[in-house]
C-alpha cells in the first residue's frame, strides 16, 4: 500500500536494485533498516537507529525494511531464495531488529522459531529465549495506524516485516524452520466460565487515538508469576518510524532494563499500585483520546483511577470510558 510499510524480500538481491525491486524512482525512494551497529556520527543515521538507502544492506531472506511510498508498491525482483532443504538462520545483533520470513510459501508460526546463542549452545524455542533473556517478550507488526503485538500462534505474513528485540549482548542466531507449522485446534471456553476474573491475573488495555493514528497495545495488569520490577512478562516499546502515536509505561528505575514498555505486569495487588503512563506523538497540537475499552474484565474489587499529572484532573475509570 501507499505510505509507510515494513516489508521483507525473501531473496538475495543487489543493493543497487532496491529502487527497481520496489518500482520507485531512486530519487523518490525512502528505504530504511534498523542497524544498532551504526555509530551516531555517521551521516545516514536517523533517530539513532536507522540506515537510509542507499546505505542500507541489500535485500536478503530474513531481513525486514521500512519503505515509504506515495503509491502502492509492486515488487519486481530477481534473486536467489533461501531454499527449503534446511532451516534458515540469520544473525541478529543486540537491539531492535527487523525480520521477515525467508520462506514465502511456508506457513511458519512465530512459536516455531528457534534462537541460538552465538556460543553454539543449544537452540531455544522463542518462549524459552524470552524467559531466559536472549530476546524480549513480544514481536510487533506494523499497520497503517501503528504497531500491534503478534500472537505467537500467528503465522508470518510473506513479504511483511516484524520487530524483535535482542537482549543477548553478543546477539543471537534466529532460525526459521524449513517445514510448515502444524495446525492446532483450539477449544473455546463457555462464556459462563470466562466470566470469572482471577484477581491475581488480569490485564487492562489502554488505547490512544488521534486522526488516523492509534496505539491499542499498551497493557497494564498483574500476574501471579510477575514482580514489581522488570521480568520477562514486561514488553518494551519498539522504535518509531514516521508519524506515530505511542502509549507506554516509562521506567527509569529498572537499571539496564530501563526504558518505555508496552506491557507492564506487576505482582498481584496488596494495597495500592500505580503505573506511570506516557502518551507521545510527533504530531504536535492534536487532541489525543485515551480510552480503556475492556475495563469490565477487571475484578470488581479493583478500583481504577486515572490522574493527569499536568492538570491534576482525575477520572474514575469505571464511570467514564475515555479521557
């Protein structure tokens, strides 16, 4: 589509083919890729994280890229694909990395990814790698309105890009299986059984919107296995690109894990708890609406109150739906 998209090209192509691959004149092409290895003084740096075309690496299987176009893009490329004879591995350095499936004809679920430390030790499932701290929890997809978290039971969309955050200080090898993921049957839970809410395990989503921008991923809550400090249940917020609206839970008190978080889960309530909420956008002067659409799912004994730290205004969140 026209506008900003995160894409992937499942083939090795030449760097100078980028404008031809995307069907965009070279003078009009805005292509970027996150590269934490680029030093801050290099001139193609944007927002301290991106390389801009023509300094981007060539397209290759497993890589994701940003592209901004004024018209829909029609891919037209020749290259060498990954091949499905063996699993495909791509090295990811520390930091936020853009990825995509190298096998456009295979339906691969995120849960079937493997991550291997660079010391050659045993590869781990995505879930185990998140728990052990090789990568952060959460993989993000981008749509025209903003980011959304992707369920691990979801299969990659061919030719689309995704964010993953690498925590391992020396990076990891991301391994895509060369066989399609098996189908799983899900059993629905009767509505009556879903009605009860565990006071030690609940979530509240905060949604922000302004114009054609939105963020509906920010989630706070409690979990019996979480803690009030950083744990693998907490999901950091990915970097912006282009116009953006973001809701996050900022933490400067988490040491090396300090930053903005999309998920902030705490230990079960024992008295009062508070979450700082940051709403930010690059579009100044616009009115932003913050809402909490699923408050009815919160245990009835939990009192929810929103306080605007700039104005001192307060809202009882069970009485109003937005601010």
